[in-house]
C-alpha cells in the first residue's frame, strides 16, 4: 500500500523513467494520464510480470515464514539468504532492512518502529483507496475534489482494456 501510494503520487506528477519500458522500443504510455490510465495502457505482458513477481513474494513469505495470524511477527519478511532454494538466483539483500540499519537498535526501538510501519501501511491503504474512489466517483472524497483526474475505466479489472484487444467480457 505504501509503494502504491507513493507510486500514485509520483506518476500523477509526471515523474517517470526517461527511456522506453518495452522491448520493442515503444515509449511507455506516460502521456496516458492518471496512474490507472497508465496501467490500462501497459501491455498485458508487463502487467503479468508485475502480478507474477508480487505473487512470488507472497508465496515465498508464506512458505518460509510464520504468518502473523499464526503467531509470526507482523512486518517481518523471511530472509532470501536463509532460503536459497526458493529463489532462482542469488539476491544480495533482504527486503526487510536491506542495508542493516536496525542491527544495532534496541528491541524497544525496533518495536516502536514496527508499530509506526504498520500504522503507515494502514494510512497508505486509506490514501490509495481515497485516490481511486475520488477518480471513479468524483466528489466521493471531498478533500480530493479537483486534485485527481476522473477515471472512466474499471479499477477492479486489471486486464479489462487489453484483454484480446477488446473490453473484458466481449
């Protein structure tokens, strides 16, 4: 949710990679407009790559760690280095604390920062859904009226516009 919120803010302000994002050299559709419109303009292969990568991260964390609902620690992600058989190539860092900033922190500092991280994640969920609600139902989030562009697409159907070149279901 935090990455989605920051990504939404960055994309909405026109900040993007300066080179083409597809192998055929087609410029990435940054001019497509709002972040959901940019997603709609992505080729299906790019969408699948993102969804499969996120699915890999979910599968890796579920298979190699204890879920927080079953007694695991919220926010903790298993170390790639502890489970080399679960990844296709070596990864030089871990997702949780990749630069080892927390190794010298006390347990109470770590606990306080974990609580802040969880609360930031919750706030980011509200933020990203606030943006999406305002885009699809103008006026639904009064504080965002006029801040985000309206979106006529289907936010809950990620392949709707590119499914066999036709709207989904046709």
